[in-house]
């Protein structure tokens, strides 16, 4: 009999007053008993709508049934058929708007905790198994992947399983892309990412770091060097700014720079060689997951007051509900319906405040959200000695500028067909480099689709 409890089993986590002073993972994960109880809430529907909400097509009822029967390793094997990064997906994917949004249990209660169960199965495997997969038999073909973020790693893994000799070229000194430079340790421990990368290396994937394609090598040179197809998964790491006065003052960061210094360079450690501002009052402009990450990191650096400054209301916040809840629990202050107009500074060009104007909500815009409009005469100033801009990113133009015949949109995204093929023969792309900043799981889905198309192209060439 299924467990008909209308509520998910709670996720054990660190208490807010403890976790805001450390970088250890906030969510502690299900125990075996909790995982089995949650898995028993699944109705094992014949027409599994949850699968239609998964960009990589995981056989969700099947892996959950294995957990319910305490075959935890069997659950991991089913996950591994569809995803190269199960421990990552279980932590950072927005299941509430994807697979869990389709769960029929959500009609009269809360959906099954699919993401929490995925994390449990992956963590169980990583904790209890040291054996890595064997390298598949070579098919004699070579493929190159540019970028080692979620789309690139997924594409590389899918091709390696088919016997391809795959080389990943990563611009930074550490592989992982946004998984290591963008997402904080307390949300995604870097040891988890490293474990997934070790698994790919066991499949035969080679990773070359400090390789800026477009500077060290071009895509044309990769093709001339014997790679039969190339996948571009370079993400969207170029930060955007508002263009307001004061953005060049000392103490103004893009969220990308701020998080990279903390996550990749470990600037929060006393012995770190990477400087970062330990501010008293921090204003983070934006309302997405990246803004929540930056705000929570600033609090852990010792800031007394950290503000989320967002021009719309709480219902329009694009961040995951879980991340908003965690931020509030940790003491992050929300200044909603507020739009910055100027960053103030002193004679030493140091930030002293953020001048803002109050907003109201007007008619819906093209996205369906109500458009924010300024309220005349409502200007005020937030005390701040650090401002972090988290209003979005766009793809770096380097690949476009060094690759002839590669068509891009006006905002910099690479143009592809539904299978990831660009306007260049044998060159594919996916993830944020195509769509702009999106989710990890959507990038993985794009990498998986491109790998299928690359395999078909090479075999039929």
C-alpha cells in the first residue's frame, strides 16, 4: 500500500543560526528510513506524467520503486541510464517547476520529493561504492567538447558511453563550470562535483584545463586536428550591469565575480590569496537563485545587514522557493518593489550607499508578470558599503568572434536547431551558450540531445 500522507517528508538541515556561520551543506539529506517512507508516497502511475517534466527523461517511478524496496544501488543504476550528474541534479534542479509539478500527488497535497530521492540514491552510491565504471570499447572516433559545465559534461559522458574518444577543453584551472564557480559549497559541495567528474574520467573522458578556445585554439583548428564534431557548452558567464551612476566604484561586484572569488578561489578562508570585501552592509540587486547565493555568501562573510533589492514583489521573485526560504531564515532582508537609481561613493571612490526608488506594479509585460513602474517622489537610500549586481548574464562573445559562419542572436546566444546543430557543419552547441542563463537540468538536456545528434552525424558521415 502506498503511503498516502499529503505532505513530503521534511529534509533534515542545519539550523539557520549555525549554518549562516559556515559553508557546510545546509540540507543534510534523507536517511534510509525517511527515503523509503517518501518513496512509498509514489503511486507508480502507469502514465507517469513526472517523466514528461524531466528534461533528461529519467525513469522516475522505476528508480523510486527501487528505493521503496530498499534496492538503493538499483535506484542509482536507473538514474545513471539517463543522467551523468545525479548527485548534482538532486541538489540544484528546480524539481518543483519540472518533474514534481507533474506529480499527481500534488493535486491534493504535496508532490513526491523526487529531487530529494534522486539526491539520496546518488549519495548512497557515492558513500558505499568506490568502484568506478569501466571504459567502454573505443569506436575509433573523436569528439571535442568546449566547456566543462553541466551541458559539456553531459555531452562528454553520453559520447564516452558510446565509445568516443572525448576531450573536454575548460578555460578555468578547475573543471566543473558553473557547478564549481557559481554555486556555493553550502548548496553543492565541490567534492560531489569532483566525484561526478572522476566518473566521467573513468569512462575515458580527457579534460584539458586553462584552454581558452578562441585564444589558445580555434574551433577550426580543433576540426583540422582530427576531431570529427565539436560541442560548444561555454555557458553564459558575461555579467550584465544596470548602467546607473557609480557602478565603477570600489566595492561593486558582479555576482559572477563575487561568487567565483568565494566558490573557486576560496576567498572566505583566512589563508586565501584572493581578496574579497568583508562589508558591513551589502545590497544584492536581483531576485534569482544567483542573487540568493550571493546574499547568503555575504552573510557568511560577516555582514551585519544583507539586502535583496528587487524591483518586483515577492510573488515575482524568480528564485526557487526553497532558496528564498533559506535566505529569510538566515537573516537576509528583502527590499521588494525597489529599484536602484545610483550607487553612492565617497572621495576615495568607495561605496557608501545605494539610492533607490519605490516601485508599483502596473500591467503585465510580455513575460506575463506585472510591469514595475516608478512611484514619483519615493526616493530613499540604503546604507551599503558593498553592492553586488545579479541581474543576469549573457554568453561570452569570444567563440562567435573567432569562428567564421557561426550565427548568433542579437544578444549573443548561438543559433541552433532542435538537435543542437549550429550554422557550422559538425559544430553543435547547448546550454546557456544558446539559451542564456537557465537551469542546470535544461543545460544537461541540451548536452544529451546534442550528443545523440553528434553520434548520428559521425556515424553517417
